[in-house]
C-alpha cells in the first residue's frame, strides 16, 4: 500500500531529527555546530598544563582545556581521522584529547619522564619515548591499554646494564617505529606489523644522538649527534647497510659556542634537493645535498637556530633561535640562501607552525602570552591570540604526514 504524502513528510522529519541528534551533532568545542577537524589545531600552554584549541581559518581560540599535567616539554600527534590529539607530557603523561568536543578522552601516567612519541601507520598504536626510566612503551590508540614495553637496555663501559634515554621517536612505513638511545649511541627499529613486536638494533651510530627526524617519504632516519659533529643516517629501504655518518666534522677546528638549547631536528627543512639543518652551538643553518648528504652551504643567522622549518611550497625557510636571541624570527630564501626578513613577534619565540598550504604561519610568543599569525608572502601580522605561556603548535594536517 503506497504511503500518503503526509506520512512521507512525517517519516522524513523523523529521519532528519534522528540524523541531527546523532553522534555527528555531538557537542563541539564551539557549541553544537557541526564541523570537521581540518581547520583545527592544538597549542600547548606549558605554564598552566592546558592546551588551546584553535581554528586556523578563522584565526581564533575555541577553548582552553585543562588537565594535561607537566607540559614543560610537550608534543602532540594526531589520530588517522584527526579527531584525537595525543599529548605527550614531561611528567610521563599520555593524554588523549577529543578536538571536536574539547574533552579529555583518556589519560595514563606511563613513566616518570617522557619526551615525545609517534602514531603507527595504520593508526592502531601510540609509541612513547621515555627519559625515565628509559625505553619505549606502545599503547592501543583506542583504549590506551599497554601493548608493548621495550626497555632501552645497553651495556656501560664498566660492564653494567643500564637504560638509555630514548629520543627521536618517529613513525615509519610498515607499522614501524624508529628511535635513538642517547647514552648508548644506538638506533633501534620496532616493527609492530606482526603478531609480536620485532626489534632491530644498530649500534655505534655516534656519540649521544639527541634528536632525530624522518624524511617525508619515510626512507631516511637522521639523528643529530651532540657528542660529536655530524649526523647518523639510516636508510630504511636498505637497513642491512647499517648506519652511515653524514656531514662529519662540519665544525671541526672551529671554536664552539656554549649550547643554550638543543636544536630540534623534527623542525628541519627540505627544499628541492637540499636539506636545511640547525647547527648545534653555532650561528648557522647548514645546507646539505639530499642526494649524497654532503655539506654544500652554511647560512649565517643571528643566533643559535633551534627550529628550521620549510614553508610547504619550499620557497622559504623560517628559523627561530635559542636565548638570548629568541625574540626574533628570520626568513631564508631557499633559492638565494639569503636572509630576507627578520620579524619580532614578541618575547621567547621558539615554536611555529604553517597552515596546511603555507599561506600563514602561527608563532608562539611564550613570555608575551600570545600566538602571533603572519602572512608568509607579505609578512603582514594578521592576528594575536591569547594563550598561557604558549609553546608547541600542532595542526591536524599532521595526521596525514609521515613523521609528524
């Protein structure tokens, strides 16, 4: 029997009501507005143990969320669907934040001191690198249940066994994690693709790897060495070849300056066939040929560089600095290798993030309690947003990039 027109209208209205009151219309950080996650981001507010949820298109703060513990050195990774931000805190806390609702969806204290982590390629696992007691722990991304506990054991010179601090944890293709052991001078890969975790260890890679990065295609893992000049490179397409030293002795024979803050290699830059690195303890940005990783240039800058980041179109490199030169940002033209702009956004500048296509850059002015937004073409200041001692800035497009 065919339905009458009034009955059809009644059913249609009921279906619409069911749709608009279902999960997709859940309370969001801006009320009941239906939205995606592509415009969203997280700013770490280190002094208050909170984060600011931001909208990158509207250039506004949506909400401040408390309850993340010690964020004095914190980083963020996103789930595959960019719905959840995993915040790694210095107190060993791993916190899962729902960026749509602005609510904490889970939290565990998994160590005494952690330094960062990564999300597996398929999104099932979250790996955390720990300073204390050392090692890596892997968690289920849905439940935060512990899946694997990998101690970073190594043999000291006196023959005793200790645990090393783990740094430079990144995701690699094939559901692998790669990380470095600071005191041990080793690089390990952890394969989570099978029923049981599989470890592969590369020893004697250099003295004190302090941070690391992975190339955008997931092939090269590069660890900076604090105990010596140079870097250690592992080709993940050919791990059987072992670890290669690159840029050896780039500062040998020169007087080294005191190191006020360790550079962050995850903020390196690629532009065409060249890579840009912060030089440890020097007022230089190093330029390497990414074909053979030979040193091809040095760019003088105003201070010791910490974050060296490329605009998404690779036309510019933006540099922030250690104290006492951390009130300014310099912009390098990647064709001429010259500094073309110096900006002064505020006090204690370190962290920055480009919008997905690079038209804007957001910069944390920690001691000014502001996030400053610039147009990257004109260098015009577009906005100043309030934040409590802001540091790291992380936008959701990172969910779809290797190593970020």
